[in-house]
C-alpha cells in the first residue's frame, strides 16, 4: 500500500512535535544540585534534567571542573568548557542566576538578561542580579563547578523532614513524586536521582543505585 506524500509529511510533523514536547518537558524537570565557587564564595544551583546536565554530572563525578569566565554584554559571564555537551537549544529569555549552554561547548552564567538560542542547564538558588555581580566581580573570574558533599547538605536538613521527594531516572524522567519522605522500595533495579525539597527553597540531591 502506498502512502500519500501529504500523509507522510503530517506524520513527520507529528513526530517532530512529539519529540520537541518531550525534550521541553525533560528540560524543565529539576535534576541534581551543583556547587559553584567564585572569589571564595560558594553558591548552590539546581540543575535541570536533560542530556546536557546528565553529561555534565558524569564529568563532575570525576572531580571538580575549573573554568575561566569573562564578561560579555554587561549581562553574563561566559567561558569555554573544553569539551562538548549535548544540545537542545531553543529561544530563551534568561534571568539573573540562569546557567545555560551556548553552542554546545561554552557555559554562561547570567547576572542580567538576554534572549537567544540556549540549552538550559540550571539556576543558581536565591540568585539576585546585585548579589551575582558582587560574587562574580568585574572582568575575568575563575569558577569551580562541583557536586556538593552529601554530608554538608544533610547537616542543614536534619531538623526537619522534606516537603516532598522526587525521583528521576538517569536521563531526567520523573518516576516518583511524593510529599515528605518517599519509600524507594517500589523502584526497579537501576540508577536514579533522588531530590528532596525543604523549606526556604533548599534542596538535597543524591544519586542512588538499586
């Protein structure tokens, strides 16, 4: 049976739309916590769940990553990663604290706003334009990206239970969301990212294997 060209075109359009919808959904899901140190100050960022952030996390599993970032346009610090991450660029209007991937091999931290085609990576918790300008300083700055120590995150959480717990697969797909502490015995064998959200916009993220 022959399929009309018009039908093939509609089918292809539907597949592309579905693929883009899934990519956007994953890109908006929270992933893990990342520590950013600059000029002696350490900030925590909540990363999105997508292919770029998962590839970056695998790099950070081997240790911290030190980068040199420079001012551009009086709204961002940008610098080369030295390697390429998977891209899922789309037109984005950034806000202070946003972290994005540019051209697949450059990381950008915004202390202002800009609109361009980026892959979203994450957002610095409780970020303000003024605070970021002070922390990052003027001109070039050396920043270190790392996965925070689980003990240092847990110390601040011991007094209160989480507001909710989310569990993601390694590629950023949410498989569980529950108020308070969540039992993980229902999970199948595999690698997961567990994110617990606490009051005051604090979060604890860790990787587990069942």
